[in-house]
C-alpha cells in the first residue's frame, strides 16, 4: 500500500520538523507558544512568543513562567532556601507538555497561556479521541496521543511516561499544594486547562477570543478597541511627547515597563503613534487620536 507508506513518511517528517527543527513555525504555521499576562480579559499588559523546536519550547516556556509571569515565594528550612510558585512547577510542566504534544498542528492557532492575578489558563487546539468526554480526561485513562510520533520523541527523551497519568498527576500536585483541582473547559476548536489560586477565581463570563478569533494570533486590526492601558499611554503621550517608558509605568502605576513596551508597540502597529529620533533623545508623534476611552 504505497499511499499509506507516503502518508506515514509525511507524518514522521512533520514530527521531525516539530521536535528538532530550529524554527518549526516557518514550515508549520502555529507551531509556537504564546504567553500573555492579563489584568482583565481585554487588557493585556505584556506577552512573549516562544519559538524553536517543541522540546526547546517546553524549556523556554517553563523558564518564562517561573521567572517573569509568576512570583516566587521564598522560605527557609534551616539554612536551606526554597522557592515555591503560585502553582506547582511540576503541575505546570506536565500541563505545558500535554498542550504541546496533543495540539492539532494542522491548526494555525498556537498553544496559548493566559496568566491572570488569581488564575492561569493553558489552551491548545485539538479534539478528544472518539467517545471521550472532558470527564474522561480527568479520570484514569489510556494514553492516546494526538501526535503519536511527537509523543514518542518526548517519551524517549524522558519527558513523559506514556501511561495516560499526566492529568491525574497535575491534579495530585495541586491538591498537595493546597490548591483547587484544575479543570478542563472546551473553547472553540480546542481545550483549556485552568489553574486557580482559590476555587471560583477563574472568570468565564465572556466570549473567549481563543479559537473563535484565530486571526488575532497573527495580526491586529486598526479597528480594535484600545485597552485601558494603551488608551492611558496615548493620553500621557499627548500631554508629554518626550515621556519615557519608565515615566509611563510610574504614572500608570498598575503596569510594568514590559507592559508599557508591549502597548507602545501595539499603538505603533495600529497607526496611533510613531517615534521621531533616537530611543534616548527622540519623542513620540501622535498620528491619530481616539474617542473610545
């Protein structure tokens, strides 16, 4: 059966590009991870895009989550210093692995991690095996990876056990840390795993932008409404075109310099402002104003 042989070779080649390619996203659209820190659903303070091979993406994502997106709680046991995070590191690693390994790579939607003050959501596009429900995922189940060749690479590299225990382990780690049990929620053409600091902290009283607005992952439209932070930055620039990122962060009080940089880039991309002169001695120029504050 030559056709089946060709199909199998294509799947193996695809898995090789994903797992070992220096920049899989150039060949397979959406093969990357996107992390954002949100103050509200519509107010993104800052974000990062993680590219490279899938194995690199796991390590880079975990590094960013634990160094930039979460605060470390420091304790001492005698003279030994220990650091704990809002959510158990081993639970997050397992969740990131699950999202990357089981993502539908025919979709151009990346794995998306939305971090809020009191909860965190990891989304990946894909479908459940036939006959499965969300309840099946939360119980002990067999291992049926969406991308078996990718899963095999991660298994041989020692990242996963291939016994279908990943989700039960995530639940166990969170319970041991005194946190609510994480849960899955179907969203658009995929699933989100939600971690909470307190039960009920996650707020889903909105239409999710994940899956439903795929284009938002690759482009911004000039018609989109500005977030409160972006609007505030624009107002301050109108008052003082020479204002610096640090001064903007200080005046807004509830946004970091990284958040300011993200919003400035967004304002430039949307055609509201442009930079005149150098970074140190230049100034901002208002191109268009807003009426939607």
